[in-house]
């Protein structure tokens, strides 16, 4: 059965996938800088009928490094940048907790992806999850999402460390993920 257009969704991690990551956390809109090609990749996915959702761990909130107003301001900047490239992000799910909180949303826990699947009424088996960290992929694999590693952000280190979920596909960056994924779709 073909996937209906409205159920076509791609789930992205944020830091290290859409924007440049930092070990010191991305704490303000000024620190939020897109990875070259990532905004155009989102637009290209949209043009092919895919909605895009983001699932991002933001423990900087739980650690007190930045507040909700700063996170919202970052996401306003992100949405504007994506819109300027002709694309749209339909939802941003974030986990504000730290590892000590033992929540169900902080990846590798699959809570955010479960919530996204319910919100968008999508089938995990045909919905790619794209991340640069093992925990992004583990969260996806736990629910049966196909997993895709990009080598931006922490991606090269993640690849070197090994232990990727079975079947994980590897792409240089989000732009090459979009090209690879969309060309496979038409095979
Ligand atoms: Mg990341
Ligand atoms: Zn959480």
C-alpha cells in the first residue's frame, strides 16, 4: 500500500544535523547557525510531499544554561531560516530534562518519537529518523523507524565508535540524506 502524501514524514535531530553543534551547547539564537545545505534539504523534502518534524534533546534547559524564551527564540530563527529556503518544519519536539531526571523523552528513550508518530499518525517503518548521535538512532530503532546517520556534528565520532542499529544508512550530511532518500523513493 503506498504511503499517503499526508502521512509522509521525516524526523530530524536538530544539533549537528540542521545546525552546527557545540560541546558548550547552543544557548542563544546567535549561536544557532545552519549547516550548509541543511535548510535546502528540508525544502527539498517538503517539495516531495514530506513533512518534517524535529526531535531534540535540550538538557541545557534542565542544566540552567538557557531558558525556554531562548529556546523559543532559537526555533523562531530556525523556522525563519527554513522558510527563507522555501521549506517548513511542522513540529519541534524537545526534551528539556537532564539524564538525572529519568524522563521518557530524552533520547535514547523513544518518548518524543512515539509522540510524533501519534501526532502525525505515521507508520514508523516508512518514516526515516536522522541523527548524528547514537542515542538518536537508538530511539528510532526502539520503535522500528529506519535510522540514518549523518556525519556532521558528532556523526564522525558516532560512526567511529560503532554499535549502530542494524540497517543504519550513512550520509555525509542532511543534504546528501535528502538526495539519497528521495532518489531511493523513486526507484
Ligand atoms: Mg545531534
Ligand atoms: Zn525529557
